[in-house]
C-alpha cells in the first residue's frame, strides 16, 4: 500500500467527521473529503512530513470556496434560544439541539475555527496557519463565535445554571 | 442558558459519533485526482502519456543549439547573424529572438509555444554584461533566469522583461568557458505570490512557499521552480528568450 492509500485508510474517517461539522450533512461531507483528498493526491509527492496540516488546509479551503458559490438553503440562528423550563425531561436534549443549531448558524469561518479548535484540538496559531489568516483574526472569530454560542471559555467544569 | 467549552466539545463529538456509509474509497479519490490533473493540463490525452510528456519536458539538460526542434518543443538558437528586429514584429514562440539588443549581440536563445516550462541555455559569454531578454505572449507571465541558483524573477510586464545579472551573481570563470543559464516561464497564476518569505504568516522555506503559495523570489531555486511547473503542468503561452552579450 502506498503512503497516500495508507493515509486515506487511517485518516478518512476523522476527516469525514470534521467535514460533517463544517457542512452539516454526511453526503456533502463525503464529497468534500473526497475532493480534498483528490487535491492532496495531486500534490502528494511534494508533501513532506505530516500530511495532516496540508490536507486540513485543503479541506477548509475547499469548504470555503464551495460555500462562496452555493446557497446554503438554511436560516442561520442568530443566538442560542433560551433553555427549556427547569424540570422539563427534554431539557438536556433541547439544550444540545439549541447549541447545535447555533453552531450551524455560525459563519463558515467562525464554524471552521470552532471545529478545528474544539474538535480537532488544534491550537489557535495552528488554526491560523490552516485557515491562511492571522492569529488575531482567528482570536476575533473565536471570540465572536463563542459569544453567539453562549460559551464561556473561563467556565470549564461546571455549568452556571441557576 | 450558558455553556462551557466542555459542553461544546462533547456536542461536537456526540454529533459525529454516528457516521453512515463506508470508509472513503482510495481508488475513487485517485481517479478524481487524475481527472483534476487532466483538466488542469487542459488536454484530452491519457494521464500517463501527459505525465510522461511533462516529465520529459522538465528534465534538466542543455539544449543542443542549432539542433532541429520538434513541433511544440522549444527551438533554440545560437549566436545570431541576422539584423536587429523589434520583438513586436516577431511571432512569439515561433520566431527567433532578435539578433541584437542595443549594443549587445545574441549569443543564445530559444522559443516555445508552451509555458510553465524551463530549460538550460548553453552560452559562451564574452563579458559580465550578459543580459537575458524575454518576450511573452502572456503579459503578466512570470519569467525566471538563474545561474547556479542566483538570478532574477520578474513579471513579463506588457510582454517584455529584461534581466541583467550582477557580477556578484556570476561565477568568476563566467567568461572563461561555456556557461549554463536556466530560464523558466510561468503563466500568471494564483499559485505564485509576490510576497517574500520574510513577510509570511506561514513561511515554508524548504518549499519556497509563503502562506501556501510559491514566493516569486524563490523561483530562482531549481527545486522550487520545478515544483511549480509540476503543479501547473505545461500550459498554453508562447514566449521566447534571447541571451545577449558584448561582442
């Protein structure tokens, strides 16, 4: 098995998950991953070392270029809706759905930062490198995204529920 | 309602836990990559044939001056005896470069009807005033001339570019023996940036790349130019180049 096939075998599942978080449906995610990997294959011989940064960069760039051209057909959620009433047994599900809807409602760039940082575990400088923008821009996008998602970075362990 | 970062991480993991379908098919991906290459090259020939042709085209090696050139291959010319002719009267890529450039005489040259290609010009300089003059069909093409990895890169602005080497860039025995000048012509492409590596957010010095694009100034390096040529594949865009020197 050549190195490209080995890479696809090992990493395509993870790439599809990341792509799904970027695009919101599995079929488009698969298409995005295949396109990104095909582009990576074209340049494979000049990739030295870990191909991940290169492939993820292609993935995010391809996603951005697709979404510049396509209508997303969904209505962005401006803010996370208020939570269900305390005691409601559907509360947890509703809260997660609300957060997910808010993630889907982020701008493409904000969602990319969220996915790369919180799902892929990349540092902010690494996110900046992949997205081809400055660290300051990434911090700004992250801050705005967290505000819209009502996520408080300083609260890591406990919820601030009344 | 306020969430924590752990809530967010948990949600992202949870939403991707179930994944329908099979793992990506490598064969399909490679097939798709090949289609991309063929589209990029803009030819309908089979990938293997095109790849082989490109590889042959890019092989380094001196041009046999005065040798007959096959169709669609660069034609090289040695010292010219013809009259000086303005480049504008020439059919770029088919005619020879002008025999004279001001007081300088042509000591070598070549023409090609394809861009994103390069070649070695073998010349016998008589002085350190050696000048390389490009004429390009693509008015924003990138042109490169280098000797032992040092040289100049510029746009073929309005279809013309002229590079004069600094004496410090040339080997000491420049006028003592036959020398090799590497020339490249690339089409105007977003793969190349005018930025220098020093100003990059993500410099890749070994690849000569700045934020994922080739830094123009690094194209004097053979390995960097070759990578760009490989990425682009041969493309339409006629050009010719003459090497001039004092008689």
